[in-house]
């Protein structure tokens, strides 16, 4: 193995010379100061100018400095002398046996340096996966979706690798395809996996469903259909692998979970874990789509094969055709309620298309099952979730793990029920909404429940808009309002998922906080720095967060499930306290006073009547400053049965109520979302700039998913693998009037009372839009996306149904 | 076959021998190491690769290097001046208009070109100008607000 190059210490930005770095840090601090001075104008007097007390302040993120300058090191932007470029030859069949692979022509092509097939990987190292090792790094003799990688080629240029891939000859024996879960479950269906066609069959029962339905005065039911969606992170999967000067196989990659890849690559390459390092690069968006293996294993193996650095960047078409998608799902649901609006029963069945391999289908299933009925009291419920394999790309994790669809079905039916009972959408939710001390369907007793406060925040706005709409002059458009709520568990479902943090300080006073969960573009590094600073008492300006590096941070799980603020934030909080104690003790020893006489207070060290600057204190304790190592581990007790889901699956929950206002052109079926108000109980908000940014982005994604976004599939092929045909919202398509309201509902278990937010702002949007459409034009959409054709169909159907009735009414005077 | 072209990039004149299929984005990234210009769709739709060509924003992924012969190209690397962020860059930073940041250089180029042309655009004009740039993270609101804040101050210079 040749030694190549070493990435400068965990740096995610191309910083330039030392002078330049110092200069730009000063520039950032100048801007930060200006923003803080503006913010101080509205802060309580005791907090003004306090450098360590920044939790709750809207601050510009430090990484944005490099992003606006074009210096962010996405994997494709990392310079590397002599790197080869990798490409996959992918299956053109959705389901087939591979009879033979002929690489002779490809091998002879100019610039080709190595070709990798499954035969190069020992059989017991070939399979990888997130929960189950079921996915081959390269398909061996069986392909399960069109786009599945079969051959990896490393060549001198991207073009040479591409040309060589086209020259690979693969001899297929086509097999019957499974295109829907129904086909997968049909008797005699061809079996896609050695364990059959079912990925998961999950059930949760609570109370007595039959009795609950009998007790109901009204029952509403409906069947809902949702289509697969792509994450559309703008940065395609990308990575760079090389051997560093210490002989460590280093893989730099855009990922939500570097420690996962670390284990997988070590296993696939047959190397001890200490010989592999995975460094997360700056991530250009993820949304759940950067949790599975894409480029990682192939480039790592090709480095070992060629002795040269290897890089890879997917094309946009590859992103659409060969990365995970949100599950297509069918939902059948029934709700019972009494005349006075109390829910008595909830009966739900999910049938999910899991695609070719397991990926996160079980996690999505578990979350859907537990969240069915959230955030309401249902004394009796029955939930059944089945996911099957099909011959499409694997369905995986995506922002909310399926709960957006759970909410779409549930909130739509609640809206219908409210209408049937003549109740307002607020009243029915107030009657049934969870409050402190209630039990969820898993039997968990919950606390710090801010749901009703979010309803309260939205209701006056709703009333006011109602009046405004009534006064609106007729412009041919129909306007409507819709609300939807959510309750969402933070962290993994039902299994422990600890986070840790470590803090150290250099003799010149720079504090480094190593946190395991990476920043995937949400600004979590900034929030963690704020928490670590406030907890330890040091100034925010001296805290540097290092995250997402398998050698520098502990495995703290992925940045997913909205868990970073809460889990890693708590770890950073505990760690900050530990650091503070150790630092104070060291100062006390150096001064010969008791530890109780020393404290770090707002970036200064107070010893009796004396005050030292932090730098002076560091000099004072320089002999033992290296011994200081703050450590924090947050590992709340979480327990739920994997069979019945009973127990306490999450340490805390986030709640929200969203309101949207739409305008519908009933002739064209065109919908414009004009305004949105999003009230969240996400606990204390650590950085409002970051939090509002998450909400804005979630709302925009929710609108896209509600109205346009759909991966079009036919006969095993994805028909729209480009932005041209896959309609993602642009600046003209989404409202700029998105108002975030944060109910600052202090969570007793969160760091400074914080919970988390990233996924949830998307969840209620499709349901709220569907209800607003009912309000505007009287239709009840049950499909996502609610395409123009679909909506026009519903509008026309309703007009036809109304026409004879109107005629009859006009004819004989009866109603 | 190669084509000789001359190109001014960020104020510096260059001569290149390019292949007929070489795109401008590849030339900037590979030959000049100007990786601030990101690449995503390669089809002229997402705007991640936007650069200024003689002052106008263009998608550098669908422009052949040979088509740019004789032009002046400005990339994100040349937007900052004398060690200070440009007003547009500073506004993006302050307003939280950059999250994952992959789209950010493209938006900053587009916004800077707009403001050079029209220092006080209305909100509608801003949205119209930005419609060719996609962003998955921010929902556009803070991007538009950032550009508006500069428009209120009076242009990008
Ligand atoms: S990469 Fe050029 S427009 Fe998308
Ligand atoms: S900030 Fe991520 S795509 Fe715009």
C-alpha cells in the first residue's frame, strides 16, 4: 500500500493559509458580534453581552462562512493528486439471474486501472446492510432492481470509467418481476429473498377494538395511497478514499452516520477497524437518504486494489434510479367516535413497498406503528403493518420515517369526523389531544406535552383568516384553511441509542468538543457548541465542535430521527458540566484554595474576589491542562418490546399544529399554498435561526410531497430520473409567508429544555393541505401526491354527484 | 480534436486547449481547482453550477467551454472583496440562507448578477430571478429575505 496524503485534522473547509484562517475567523466573530448586539436589544438584562449564555439566541452558523465563500469541502471538492474515478456498471434488468459478466473489453480500454466484481469479494464479506446484512456490495448472480451495481470500475478519468462501464457485457436470464406488495404476497409469487417476500409484519394492539367500534356513534373510514418520493438532496452521494501516511484506509464521504460505514468497510475489506477511518465531509443535504451504503465500500475496495486514491460522485440520474426512496404505501383506516366527539377506536392497516432490499423498512414500520393515533387518546386501537420486497430500488429512511403518511391518513379522517359531528377541527383535537400524564398506545406515560398549546397558538390565527377569507373579493379562486397536528418521538424507536461528547482545552484556550453525531447541513454543530459553551461557562467563540469522524468521536448513532439536539445536546450538556468541574478543580489546586471557591462564570474564572481571564487561567494550570477531559454520555432508559411495541419507545416527544391557506382554481385543478403557520412544541429552541430554517425547509418539502413529488415507475423502471420530470418545489412554488411559532415548552429531560425539530415540520403539511382543499372545494383527497389530474377528477366527480341532487331539489322542492 | 480558447476567469486571462465536449463547469473545477462551483444535475435545471458569464448568470454544466471562448467568467471565489464578504454573502450568512450550502454559491451568483443589474428589485423580481436555482433545505424564504435585505441597502457593491 502506498502512502498518499493526509487530510488536515478533521477540517471540513478549505481554509487557506494560517493568516487567511485567522483573518476569516475574525470576520466571522465581527459579524457574530454585530448579530448579538442586535439581539441583545431584546434580551433580558441579565443575559446581555454574556458570551457563554447563547442558548436561545438566533446566531449565524460558523460553517456558513465557508459555504457562502465557496470553500465547503463536499467530498467532490477535496483536491487529491492522482485520484482515480469510480463508476458502476448497473443492472438494466429489474429481476434476473446473472449468467455471466464479460469485462474483457472494458479491461482493455484506455485509462482503466481496476475492475471489481462480486467475485473479488469473499462470500462472507459481500453482504452489507443497516439492520440486516442482505445487500451485496456488488450483485453476484441475482439482481433485484434495475440500477443495482454489478461492476465497479476505477479509471483515470470520469469519462474513461463511464465508457468502460458501457463496455461491460452482462448476460441476464430475466425472471418474473414483483412490482407491488400485492404481487409479492400472492400465492405462488416468485420469492425475491432467501427468507421470502415479507420484510416485516408488525402489530400493535391496545384495548378492545371491536368493543371500541361498537361504542362508536360515528365511524369514518378511508383508503389512502401514497407514492414513492426521492430525497432530492442537492449533493449526489460522493466520496474519496485513500491510504493515509499511517497506513489507515481513509474514506471521506457525505453521510449521516460515519461510524456505520466504518464497521461495514472494515468487514467488507477484511481489515481491523483501527485500519479504517471514516470522515464525514460537509454534507450537501441528506434527509434520511445518506444512511445506506452507496459509494463507500466500492471506493474503499478499489483503493486496496489499485494502491491509489479513488473518488466517486453519483450522477443525478443514479440518485433517482439507484438510491433509497420513501416507501409507497397503502393505508386502510377506520376511526370511531361518540356523538360528543370522543375517540373510541382506531383500526389501521399499512401495506408498504419495501423495494429490493431491507434498508430501513423495519424502522419505518416500527415508527408508523407506534405513531398511529399520535398525538391523541385512542382507548382501543389495532395496527397492522406489512412491508414486502419488490423489484424497485430499496425503500429506506426519509424525513419522518413514514409518519408523514400516518398523519395524512389520520388527520384527514379526523377532519372528516369533525365535519360529520358538526365540530370545529380545533374542538375535536382538544377533546382527544394528549396531555401531561396521558398514556400512549404503547402504554407510555408522557410528560411536558405541549400539543394543546400549539392548538391554542394557531386557533386565533385561523379565526382571523376565516374572517379575512369571507371578506375576500371574488377572483374566481376558491380559498380554504386546513389544520393538522403531530406528535413525534425523538430518537430510535424502542432501543437505546446513547450519544457521547468529550471536551478538552489547549494551553492557549481553545475548547474542542468532540460529538459523535455529524452535522448534515442542519446546523447541529452550532447548536451543540452553544449548549457546550453554556453548560461549561466558557465563551461560545472559543468552542470548536468536531463531529462525524470515526477516529475522533465515539459512535453516537446517526444524525437521524431528530435526535441530535436532544441526545448529543444532552451529552454535550453533561460533558460541559464535567469539564467545568475538572477545570475549576485544576485552578483550585494551582491556587491552593478549595474547589468550591472557584467557578467559571461567563468565560472568566472567579476565585473569591479575583477574576481571571480564561486564557490566564489556562496558563495558570498549564502543567495539568492536558489532563482535563470532560466526558458526557446520555443514555436514557428506553424500552419497548419488538413484538408488541409495549413500553417506553422514546424519551420524549415533539408536538405541533400547522395551519395552511390554499387557493384552488377549480377549473384547472391548480392549487397554490398561500400561507403557512407552524406552531411547534420542540422544547427550548437552541438557535432560532437554525430552527426556523428547518421549519421553512420542512414546509416546502411537505408542499412538494403533497402536490407534485412522485417517482414514476413502470415495469421495474423509473421513468422520471431527472429534476425536469420529477417536480421539486422552486422559489415560485412555495409561500414565503411561513410563520414559525415556538411554544417554548421546557422539556424536563432535554438540554436546557430542548427536544428536537428537524423532521417534524414536514409531517402535518400534506394532511393540512388536504383538509384545506376540503374546506375550499369540498373534496377529500386520499392520494399523495394530490396531482392536478387527481384533484380535477375529484372536483368533477363531486360536481356530477351534486348535479342530479340540485336538479331534483329544483324540480320537486324537496331537499 | 481540441479547440484553443481564451477565457478570463475571475480577472485572470487563461488559454486552454479544450475538447469539443468539455463543459465549463468541468474546466473550472478540474483545471483551475475552482470547486466552489458545485455540480448536481448536469442538465441546466438545478442551478448549483451557476457562474457569471460576462455578468449574466448561466448554468456552467450545459455550457461547453468552447462556447465561452473570449468571455469573462466570475465564480463564487471572486465574489468576496479584499478579505471581506460581499453584502450578498454577508446577508446569506446573517439570515441563515445557507443550510447544507450545496446550492449556496449558485444562489449567490444569481443574486449578485440580479443586484448588479437592478440594485433595488422587488420581492417578485427577486423570486423571478431565483426561480432557476433549486434548494432542498431552506424552502427559499430566508434566501429571498437575504437578497431583499441587500436590495434595501442599495446593491451589491
Ligand atoms: S448542475 Fe448545472 S444546472 Fe444543475
Ligand atoms: S441549503 Fe441545502 S440545498 Fe440549499
